[in-house]
């Protein structure tokens, strides 16, 4: 049977899955006119989100965050370093974002994903500019010893809004982080107090027990895609690939704007559209803060 010439009749003559594959934009636009998405969500609703703390037992802090199918595993390892002369009373944070081939069919074995260093840079800039972590809390001995926090985030499933899930996993991992107890040995060097030595301090205690960081102005983000006069919150990978214009808004826990990121795209981000994205992010921030608080409360009960 031949396909009809009238564009409006095409989807009725073709299997829905085939029509979605052949004409993805038209398929979505049919849903957008009814303010609904193919997965049943209203345009402004994010996907179901979960956080599991302590996912990596060998790390000092870790978290598994899921937004829909998008899944991120974040783990933090702490090492003692010599602080820089410019910041003798501060520690450091190093962030790496990894996209192994298992996370998406577009990531090829042996070839690093192009977006990985971009997300790494976004995460570093966001965590730094938000002021979430006071680097002075990572200091051990002024000018001699401080903590270096290595944060590695692994994307296990890349189904859109990668930065949002990566940032959420990073924030959750830092909220779970327990800084090891350390002391000075007879040579005046910093020694981590481990379970192997019975948890005994060798000489002078620098911090007698494991510590948690004081997190302030915690950043939360929401990515939206813009298409014509529509705004879709928390897009899937399919929605991002079809509609192309993406805006990511980051707010801290006081609803202050931390950053706004728009990497090109054919749709202009007018003031009204940005204001709508910020409003959606403000509501999303409240939901994410609640999810994070519940995850931490669950750890305290355990």
C-alpha cells in the first residue's frame, strides 16, 4: 500500500513505531500540541529520581543517582597532599566524568566520548562557583598537609540530562563523604588511621575521628529543551537529539542562580523562556533537596 500524499494522514497509515523512527520530530510535535510527551509526562515534569548512598564500599563517599533511566555512579577517594603556597590552608577537589561504552550506543570502544570533558568542566565550575564546599575544611596542617578529594563519576546509562544526574550524584557523594581520621607519626608525617591498626592514633591526633563536610549552598540543576514555543523539562536522549536546543539552569539551595548553560541550538532563548526554565528549576530544586534529605536520613537510621 502506498503512503498518502497528505502529511496529516501519514501516521494513520504507518505503524506507530515506524512513524516515530521515520519522522521523529513530527511524532513529537503531535504530542506537544496536546501538552503531553510520548512517555506520558506533562511538558514540565521531570522523571522519577532516586539516590542510593554508600554504593561503593571502598570509597570514602559514594552515591548512585538515577533520573529516569539515566544512571550515574559517583565515588570519592581522599589522599593527603602538600597544599600550594598560594592556598596553604586549603585542600583541593579533582573531578573526572567517565562515559564507558556500556552507557550508550553512540560511545565507541577505544574512543572517549566528546561530551565527557565538557561535563567534567561544567561539574568543576559549578561545584567551585556554588561555594558548596569550604576548601579550608580539607586542610590538615597549614602549609604542610591537606586533603585532595578525587571525585570520579561514571555514567552507567546515558538517557538524557547527563549533567543533571552527574551533579546530583556528586552532591550526594559529598553528603555521604566521611573524611578519614589522621594523626602524626614519629617522623612528623600524616598517617591515616585505618581499621588495620585498630583505629589507634600513632602520635598526635590531627582529627581524632571520621568527619563529614559542612555543605552550604548545594547546587541543583534542571535541563530543558526548547522547541518553538514549547519547553520540555528533563529531556530524554531522544528528545535532546530531535529538538537540539538545550538550556541547563543551576540554582543553589537558596534559589540563587549559580549558572546558566546554553550550548548553541537553533532556538533563541528569549527572556520569557529563560524565566520559565528558572521557575521549573526552582520547583525541581525543592524536589531534589527532599530526595537528598531522605537519602541521608535513611543512612542515619541504618
